[in-house]
C-alpha cells in the first residue's frame, strides 16, 4: 500500500472501512477475487463486491430450449427440456412422473437453432448469437432483439457462454460466490 494507491482507490478504501466487501484483479482479463484485507495497490483494479442476482430458471419452462440436468456436476449431465420447478427440484419433460434433479441450466457449449420469438433465456446469461447475414456477436442475452423480422437481420442461432457478472444460480444463492 502506498500513497498513490490509496489516492487512486480512496472511495473504495472508505467503503472497506465502512464494512463493504472488496474484490480485486490485476487486469481486465482475470476474474474478480475476494480480498479479506485489500492492499489497494496502484496497478490493481478494485471494486465493492456486487450483490448477486438470482437467475429465474422458470423462463426455461416456456422457452423449451435444451437444458442440462444433474445432482452435482454438469459433466455428463442429462439433456432434456425443463418441465417444472418445485421447492428447488427440477423435473425433466421426459421424467414427469418422478426423478427430480437438484440443478438445471440451459445447455451450454451447444448452438441452439432459433426461429424467432421472445428471448428464450432469463436475465443474466451471456450468449453468442448467429445472425442471418452470417455475422456473430456476443453479449447479455436480454440485450438482443430476438424477434424475426424479414426486413432486418435476425438471430438464427445462439450459444450460451455462461453467467453475466453479478448473477448466480438458485442453488448458489446461500453460498458465498
């Protein structure tokens, strides 16, 4: 810690003094890391830890896109559409009569065909979209126009890349993420 670092990060030093949790990273390509005792180095980036917003997975019931179901890890997860959510348990369309899962998410690392309509994802997901002109763009899912207008360029497919910073899944809510 030096005078330049304290001066540069003065508002965060005051926030830390008042009880805020602080995160840091050395450059913008690295993830944010919790800092129990921040040193407020001049060359590092700091921020107050954002309050996490919980993703509303019920949107996936109506959108009927492929989802991954698991009890623990998503490696080797079952693929199906989400049928219902009851008390933190997720039921697949193919197993309505029984067999609920503890975790569900939209299918990742997979290109979903898109025929138009309203956004198939809840707020909080980062996507790559393919456009009718062959271009791709990336950003938060809710920032795109998902309708299909033949007079404009429309989305023909999308890939879910992960969560937008500041969002968490329902089962992560109680955990310190």
